[in-house]
C-alpha cells in the first residue's frame, strides 16, 4: 500500500483556490489493484465561496496479461455528480489494442432541492 498527499493553490478565474488531497494504491491481489482518492478545494470568487469535494476510486482487474477491466468512479460534491468510466482492454496482438468504453454521469438531487 502506498499513497501521495498534496497541497497547493493559486489563482482560479477571478479568485483563488486552495487544495489538499490524497491518492493511494493498494494491490489487493496480483491481478486486482484499487486506487482511492479524495480532494478538497476551497474556492473564493467574487460571486462567493464554496468547498468542492472530489471522491475517486479507480479499480484495475487484469483478466490475463493481454486483457484488463478498468473502472473509474468519481463523486463531485459541488455539482452532486457521480460519474463512471468503465473500460475493457484487449491486446489481440502485440502493439494492437481494442478498447470498449462505457461512460455514465448522474446528477443526484437532494429531497430539499427536488421539484415538488
């Protein structure tokens, strides 16, 4: 298990942004790897300030040396968006890869903001 912690900031449109985050990697088995991550962004703009949280999970499962299934799932608190990207990779001959990709994004609405 390993990981990286970072912090930074700077100008962001007409304001500033400060960020702190973590991304890790765990080899569950020789075929299965998981990479959790979290980032917090404090944004101050002329229009107002907000905190955006980004949660991520990347999973890689190697079916064989030439086939793999990979997934990235993210949640962005600012837009209440859950996104997923799932890819199947097949190297059918050395140097020749075929990818099948599925993307999905869903906006979650809380009960207090849902239309009545």
